[in-house]
C-alpha cells in the first residue's frame, strides 16, 4: 500500500493516540442509534467510555422520575459514588473488591441483546435500545446488603422487572425466572476460574420477580451503569443479599423448575436459593446479625443491626408467609 507523507511539519500520531479498531467499530455501529434520543445517547456512552474509574459526570445522564412504589426510596444517607463504583463483587473481573473497577474496562457493552426464552408467549432477542424504551425510568434508593457483612445505599435507575414480564407474557406453567449473565473469556479475564460454574446464573420465584421492588436496572446516581457495576443492565432485588442481583444480563428464561443458581451449586451449605436478608440465620462462617455501611468511618465504624429482609419486610414479608426461613435460607 502506498503511504503518502507530508513535509509541512505534520507529525504522525503515536500508537497510543490512535483509536483502537474495536472502539472505532463500536462507534460506527452506534451512529444510527445516536439519532434516537435518550436511548441512543445512553448506548453511545456505554460503548465509548472507559469505565475503569468512572466518576460522576462522565457517564450519559439517565434520570428517572420519582417512584410511587411503596418502600422504593429510603431516606438514609447515600453511599458516595466513588465507594459504590470501586468496592464491588463481580468475579468475572477478579476476586478482590477493587478488581472490577480496575479490570472491567475490557467489557464490550454494545451492541447488546437479551434473549427471552422458555415458557413465554413472546420469546426472542430483545435489543438493549428496545428494553430502554419499554417503560418509564424511575429512581429507586435502595439499601443493598452483602452476605459478607457490608452494606450500601445506592440510587438506582430502571423500572420494575414486572413491566418486562408482562410484555413477554409468561405461559401458565412458568413458576420461576432464571437470569443468565455474560460469560465472555475474551473480555472478562476471570471467566474460567474454578470458583464458580460459568455463566453466572441467578433465579427468582415468579412472584418475587413480579414484585414492584424487583428492578431491571440501567443506571445509578443519575447516569448509566459503570461497567464494574453490571453495565449495560442488571437485576436489583433489595431485600436479598447482593449476589442475587445478577450483572450484565444476556438471557432471561421462564421455567417450571427452580433454577440451579451459581452460588447454591458452588456452596449449597452456605448459599440457599432464596438468600433473603435474615439476621437470624448465620452464614456458616460468620454472623449476619450486624453490618458495616461502606463509607462510614472505615473499618472501625460501629456496626449497625441488620434488618429482616434488609428493612423491606412490610413490602415483601407476605411472599414468605408460612415458610420456614431457616430451612429455606
């Protein structure tokens, strides 16, 4: 190939200054979407930014209206964005809490589709832009509790999973909803590690998935999700331990059988299917009676009492009426 050079003082760019082919292709694929309003702007932001250390103001705006769902917004102090986006469990990008923020920039989030499968009248592959426009976005300020004893308060942006479920019309025999996350060894460096069977799978009973508090989530803090927090869409179930809220979803399957979820397969004696926040049931290796709120004076902060169902008992307690919550942990 003939390369024409210039003699007018022009300096060739350094390799580090040249846009990579992958990013260039992502941008080309999204040109038509950018003309489509808010959904296009959100998709463009996911595709082109580096989520390694996203700070407020760097992501596309994704503002939700105030929710009218009972219990959808706690008045507790918000966890700072820098803590919520840098202290994460996302084992596809590493085992340490700081690994996802350091490694998740490799995740490719556009184009993105979610497969709807199983006992449903309207199966198919749903493009992310269609899911973004399915229902009005709401902001939900949820307490989030990790089984390891730490908690946060995060303003999520999305809409109830029930809106999607109604659209795809489950068949009468559908009793459970299975959520499958991306497992791409090319962009997720720890996929293939022996800690779990991949892909990461979670599941809910149908009435749990249909509960108004169960959120299909596209953003946090008024912006699109950072990659380390589960971009481009994730599940948020605030009355359950955080590992139930699968990140980077690629498949939603409706089934008549209880799904074999990732952690209940890996360590059934420690992680049950329901995984409701219950301070009366200890993890085999530590107590669940208290928690440390991330951002509150470090490791020496006084722990707070863990609330039943993470404080959402008035909203969700009836889902488990008559159940032995120690047996069905």
